[in-house]
C-alpha cells in the first residue's frame, strides 16, 4: 500500500521548493551580472545558461509538487477526516458566496465532474490551524441540498509570512434575468407603497425561474442610459446570466422643459433615437431577450405646478401636452423596431384614473390639466404629480404580467417547469 503524504505537508513542500528556486536563481543571476561586468563574457554566458536551467528545473519541481498536492486532496474525503454529513454540503458554506473561513480553515466541496470544469471560481483562503474533524465541524453547515457524490475537497494552507491558496473552478448556474431599466419610476418599483411592490410582485411571479434585477436610476434620461448601457449589459457568456426580458421605462425626465433651473431635457427627436439605440444595442440583442418598451406615464400637471412653484421654478417643469408627445414617441419606436413589445403605461393609468372620476367626459381636456381644472383619479395614482403610488404600480404590474412567463402560465400551480434548481420533492423522493 502506497503512503500518500498529508496534503498540508505537500503544499508546504511546494512552498519550500518555490523559496529554494527563488534563492538559487537570485544567486546565479547575481553571478551572471557581476561576471559580465568584469569583462569576461564567457562566464556570463555560462551563468545565464545555468540560470535558465535552474529556473526550468525549479519551476518543474514546484509544479510537480503542486500537482501532487492537488491530486492528493482526495485523501481528505475519507470518513476518518471528514464525516459524511459534511460531504453533503454545498460548495460554499458562507452566504457570501465565497468558500468561507471556519476557525481559519477554508474548505469547499465540489462534485468531481464539476471540479474538472474550468469556469467561475470558488477561492478558499488561509489556514491557520490543522484541518481536523473538530475544527471542520464547528458552527455546522448550512442546510443546502446535496450535490450528487461530492467527492472533491479543496483546502488552502498558509500563515502570515507565506500564503498558499488553491483555486477550484466550478461551472456556475446563474438565473436568467428580467432587468428593469429606467429612471426613478423603476427605482421606486422596489419600494412597497400602500402594501404593494411592483418588483417584489414580479419576482414572485417568476420565483425560482428568473431573477428580477432593478436598474432604475433616479433622474436619468435616455442620454444617460445610452452612455452607460454597455457597462450594465455585458454580452452573453457561458458563465454570465442570460437576459431573458428587458423592460425599458424612460422619458419622464427627457420631457422636462428646458429652463435655467433644469438640466435633464432631451429633444424629442433625440429621445426617439436614444430609445432605438437602447433596444437595438448589440449587447442587448445578442441575448435575444423579449423587450418590453414602456411608455412614460401621464402626469398630474396641476399637482406638479403646485410643487414646482414652491420649489423655486418659474413655471412647471413638465406639462401634460409635452409628456404626451414623448409617450407617443415611445409608441412609435415600439411599432417601428421589430421584436419590441409596447407596454402602454400612459393609457393604462389614464383609463384607470378616468374610471375613478365620476362625470368625466372623454374627448375634452385631460385629467390633471389646468384646462380641465380637475385631477380626478390621477390624484391617487400620482401623489406628487409624477411618481406612482402603490395603486398605480399595481395597474402597471397587471399590464406587464401577461407578457412575462407565458411558457408556464397555463400549467398547474405546483408545476416546476423552468426551475433553475431542483424542487425539494425531487431531491428527497419517497423511499
């Protein structure tokens, strides 16, 4: 029976070899330099040859010991060192996502088949105490579903003077994403207003199938969005998430009137061009997502005027007429660009407001305009004249929901089609 040295001794041997190589090469290099300076090229050339030879041998020695150490880590999976309970642990013990430290011990369980795949990494760090069963069991293990036959343990060894780390690359399985891209109207969708949160409700609809990611930035216009879009939406990659749905809601700030007290205005023509740039950007289209272009909502000009004058503006920063023009521009872009679906938030909110305004006559001035002199149902939907209430976000959600998750919409409630990770019933079948 062949004896395999303990893994920590083999890693320390690799470190010692590395230090030895560094020391030897320093001395040989010094000799090469000094001999050359003395005017004797022959010794200098000889020293260079020796320098290269020592370097090659040394690197080979270090690599050999390192590979030996890495290959022998499987010995740590024996029941005498690590009990079977720990072998059922997921790769990363800590909720941070890294292989966390436990009394100085970094450890990470991976299935053998995934350990061979080189992709996104899980790095365990320094060890300051011996890897024993007692240390390994302290604090317990998070209750995650087990991998099938996890039999590959990586630990890292070192101290304050020399740090040795081992890195294992595991193929990640990120969730496909639904991204909410826009201004404060999307930023605010993460907040609970009047007991309702648009983002939370949407996440519940696609739970375990997609991640809903909020990229709403208060105050942004389309020019800002075009500038930073490449940084927020990388092209597809094997290790990155796939963009399945993109919801774009911009225009409320583009429609700000150009005044000496405002800076966000984007001309209507440029606004349309920017929307086209966003929905046709190569980083977006490469994912082949479903793109939902949302119109800016209506505004309550009566309320906005009250607040703007109180805040020192000489006139309202937004008007119903101008905002409606930007809404129509968004409709035009959705109609002109193939593959883009229109979400007419303006119409949905206005219809809801009218339904809550007794006696309103269609065909005349819009609700919330000075010409009509009545806010009607808009007052409850747009508390400050611009931003949406919980009731408005609920209307928005009901408008969007039919367009998302249609592939499982007609399935039974307990159907698990599209789950990224298995259901507990599949992981724990009856005996």
